[in-house]
C-alpha cells in the first residue's frame, strides 16, 4: 500500500466500501468529476480540507487515505457551525476544544443542535480521561 498514490488508494477504499463515486462526492461535498479526477491521478494537490472530507466519507482517516502521518494543528480553523458556537458559549468550552469539535465530521455530517454537540463533547471527555 505504501507505493499507492492518493488516487489508487481512494479508489481501492471506495470500492472496498461498495460506495459509488456519486455517493463519495455527496458525502464529501465535492463534485463527482473531482473525485473521478483524483482517482485517475488528474489532480495532484487537493486541499487538506478535501482530503479530510473524503476520508470521513469513506469512514477512514486522513493518514490511511494518504498513507502519510498527519499531526493536528490546533491553530488551523474550520468554520464553526452556529449550533456549536451556541453550545460552546453556553458551556464555556475552551477555544482549543471548540476548534477540535469543529473538525469532527462523520460520513460527511456534523451535529446540528447544541445539545448534540454537548453529548459529543461529554462523550469525548469521558473517553479520553
């Protein structure tokens, strides 16, 4: 697997999951043509955001999809959904934790309600202690 490029790895993972190009594109919020282009090696420099969404859409990690180690940088900012912002303000969640939560996607989806973010945050805190 080390000699595989991103495109071959993307296709192999997609086919192993039995997911169509259209479904991966929908989950990752990119065009079907772009996923196809990536699989064929036609795009050599996708953004980290796109790679992360593709990995999530396939139920894997960025590391597994790219074959490279990735270090989380808490200074990277992703758009904070209004529901997360509302939960964070209400609960006094530290900014670094809000940033971490904003990066969480599961199969291309994120919590939509402040109470869902609260449940997710509490689960993470209980699991990581």
